[in-house]
C-alpha cells in the first residue's frame, strides 16, 4: 500500500512537470514565418498615391493622377536668372487661369521687363515692403513689386503688391478694362495701364518678351 501511494505521488509530480514544461515551450503547431513581419507596400500604393496601371484614355473626362514630385522650375532664357524666370512663369500662369490670350501675356511681360526686369522689388520709401520677400529695391515714389504698382494709387496693399501672383492679376484686371486693348500695339496697351513717364519704353522689350513666353508655353 505504501508502495502504491509513493508511485502515485511520483506520477503526480511528473505530470506537473510535463504541464509546466508544455507551458514554457513554443507550440508545435505550424505558424507562418512572416506573420509578425510588416508587409512591404508597393510603390504604386505607398502613401496613398496610386499610379494608374493603364493610361487614361483621351477624351474620357478622367483626370490622371499627378505625381507627388514637384515639377521643375522653368529653365531661364538667355539674360534672365532663375528668379526672374519664375516671376515670368507666374505672369503666364495667371493669364492662363483667367482665360486670357497670349497677347495679354505679351503686354504684361513687356511691362514687367520695363518696370523691374521681372524682379519683385521692395522700396525704402515703403518700409513695410522691406519686410516682405523681395529681390532688391527701387526708389520710384511708392512703387512696388514686379509691375511697380503703387499702394497710393489703389493697386492694393503693400503685402498684396509684393506678391507676384497678386500683382499680375491686378495688372490684367486693369488691362482688360482698357477699351480696345487687343487692337492696340502691345506697348500702347502697356502704357494705357501703367501711365508711365516713358510711354515708348515698353516697346523695346517686345522681342525678348515673345521669347520668354514661347519658352514657357
């Protein structure tokens, strides 16, 4: 009887060891080896930007996905630096957004070349303009920006006129209000807007302005 009791105690102890051992050891059931690894996202879906697998048919009305990579700045034409060319691109883009013809771009480009050499100019006479991003300064009355527009003449605020996009838009708004501007020479159309003390100076920039626009379109 004592022998059987001892054997029962041994068996219970061994069973306990087996249970503990089984809890500490990995299960023997098959597990996928990559179940805990992050899955690689394909280039077509990473970041939520999907690239169409097939070209979008023309005339379908669908707009193809744009790349997240920003477009390159326009290459400067001879005689202009990158900043000047960027301002020229803004002049063209604003005209396109407003549905204006190439002739309007030409008038505006000639004006920008004459007034500031396509630079966004501050003016020491308008101290607030010096705090805005600029590409140099001029000293003609309170004239500001690419088109040398004057806050005192109702063109806009200092902050607005130091923004090339706003300045281009303000120029086009006044240009289209000039009666028969399309039939005027580009130089005369520019003068009708700017009312410069040098009315014939705009025409000197026509050939160069044409080359700039052709490079941007």
